[in-house]
C-alpha cells in the first residue's frame, strides 16, 4: 500500500539530495514513536490503552494526511510489509493444529462460516452500506475477522494463556484470522476462478515441501541438522536465520503469485509450529525481540499514516455502524455457539461474553483487505480510512470491555445482586465477600498458569536447576491449594473450580453458620478458611 503525500518543507531539501535521507529521517521518527508509546502506556493508570492504538494514532497525526512529518516511501513501505509478515508469522506459530482439529476448533470453524453468511446478507441487503461504498466481498471479509496476532500479546500480558478463556479465544480467533486470509486469496483475486485455485494449489504444494524437508531432516538427524545443533550458540543463530529465510521465501512466493503477503506469513508460522511442535523458548524470545522491537511497530505506525482523520471525522456514522456490526456479526455468533456448546466446554455467561468480545477485535486484516480493495478500485480511500480507524478503535475498545467482563465474572454479579436483594442492609459485606472471592480465584489461576508454563520450559541444564524448578512448582501448587481451601474447595477433587465456586462457598458458609463459627447474612457467601468443602457439582453461575 503506497501512500502519496504532500511534501513537508522540512524534507524538500533532503529529498533533492537523495531519497535515502528522507527514508532515514522518517524511520527515525517512527522508531522514536515506537519507544515513547510503551512508556506512555505504563504511565496511564490501569494501562487501559494498548500500544497498538497509540502507534496508529501517532502515525495518523504525523502522517501525510495531517502534519506530513512521516513520509511513506517504497523503502518504509517494505519495512511495514515485513512488520505485517512477522505479525502473522507469530500468529500462525501460536496456533496448535491439534486444537484446530479438536471439538472446540470445529465449532469455531462452523461459527466463522455462520459469521460469513450473516456478514454477506447484511452487506448485500442493507442499503446503508451501499450508500457508503461497502458493497463488495472486501466489506464482507472485514466483518468476519479476528485480530489474533494483535490479541496474543494482550492475552499474555493478562495471564490468560492456557486458561479456558484464553484457549477459547485462540480456538475461535484462529478461524477468524485464517479463513479471511483464504477468502482474500479466493474472492479478491483478479484472476479467473480456475487460475486462482491452481495458484493456491501450487502455493500449498510449496508450503508442504517447505514443511516436510526440515521435519524429515530433523527426524532423520542428517549431517546438516547435526552440524547446526552441535553448538548451542550456532544452533540458536541458524534456527533464527532459517525462520527468517522461511518467512521471506513464502512472502516472496506470495508476491510472485500475486497473493497477499499475509497468506505466506501465516503459512510460515504454521510450518514453523509443525517443524518444532514443542516450541523453542530461545527462538520465541528472539522472534519477539526482532518483531515487536522493530518490524511490527513500523507496520502499525505506517498503517496509521494511511488513516485520513479528516475523512473519518467527516463520516463518523460509518465508523460507529461498522463497530456495532462487528459486535453483532462476529461477537454474537461466538457467544451463541459457546452457549450451545456448554456441555463440552462449560463456562460462565460472563466468560462467554469475554471470549466473544475479544473475538470482535479486528485490525491487521482490515488493513490488508482494504489495501487490496483500494488497489483494485472496488473501495474508495476515504472508506478504507474509516474502516481502518474503526479497526483501531476495536483494538482499544474490545480488550477493555473484555477485561471488565472477565473481572466481573469472578465477582459473580448475578449471585451478588440476588443476595443484596434478599438482604439489602448487608450489601457492603456481600460485595466485600464477592471481591475477596474474585481475588482468591485470580490468585489461584495465576498459580495454575505458572505451573503450566514451568512444564513447557526446555529441560534443565543441571541438577541444581531442576531442583530449583521443582521447588518453585511445589511452592506455586501449595499457594494455589491454600487459595482453594480458603474458598472451601478440596484441591484433591477440584477441577473446574472456577465453575462451582459459588456453590462451594455457600455450603462452606452454611456449615460454618451451623457450627456457630460465623453469623448468617441472609444468603451471603461468607468465606471460612477452616471450612474446606468436598461437595462437587457445577456452579449456579454457569447457568446465569
């Protein structure tokens, strides 16, 4: 996506002396923005604004449509495309093929298909979208996306990885990113139908070869593989270089076949996960460093530079309508699917809302789709700017709303409201108990996540290291069990303890009240550390 700009007077002289100077000045400003944004995020209390939003906003303000300080030349655009490629490489690498083929993965695929049909009906049937230049398949695809690559750092930051909520977001969000990528290649192609499918078949064959050759070499332990892995430092460097080579190769193949770079990058991530299914902590650390440290911030700032804030301000209705449609078309089907699938994946209503809201986060693919549509002449630049701005708003709004619903879920508001209605004079005590319960639940869950992460680490380098890890795991498990006992849950039998917590707390309170150890509060859920319960069953909150 090449953006044309009116030159700022600051750069006219530099541009006359050579384009490289202009590129370096723009790159310097972009990296200055990339350094300042995380600092600003840390300063804001509660960190409600993701870095991505600030990067986009800075790009919009400093870009050609406003102050014209950042100039997006071909060189800067290439770095931006590589940033997009690294973003989707990491997104593809995070996906577990076993999870896709599992029950929740199949439900996620069916949900995306329903989302696509619903989006097609809305775009083609509602006159409002025709009046605002949203009539083609590009508009349909933008309403079905989930920014999984953008969500993964947020899920890590909020300790939601390997939790039921985090797993559900990945299961549903994967299809919300993979399927639109494939739809872009099929439905937005300028080739004939048979040429498109032939191109995709050849591309798929190249990806299969790229996956099988290193996998077979690793399994067979051939000479090259032994040479690479003989020395750890060389192994780490070569593995990183091979990963970048794989990414650049598939992105280049995508460009040669006139496919979007997103498809090649996503395929590279899949292949990398296939070759090293157990993962590599060193590789992941280095990939995160080069991706989030350099390339990905450039992509978001350059994407922001393509946003015409004046055009967005002149058409705020489309921005609001698009965000609302994302909620209705993408989030609501996810919530309904999870509600219908509660037997296989039991989860409280608030957590289902959390997953659905996360899945309505959409940005990188909106940038890619609108870029293709503008180049093809099927969408005006003004409309594309509005849709990209709406995607930027979802990156801020959806994680914020999802975070609120996730915290609210642990407080069990429906139960609390019922108890307050039964005994309004004790509302302070009831709220205090529910907040205390939420704190204990989150602490216990953090200990579970810590134990799970310790299990995924590479083998210990020494016996002392292994002993230290074992002690840390034992301490985390003891702390988790302490929280569960304080909640009135037997750690030996607790599995879905987040689901049956309210029931156990009620039983613990009744037992304590019957023994004279506590005073009844008219149905409150008083916690008693000495009332460790052994009752089983699912929480009434799961039915709320």
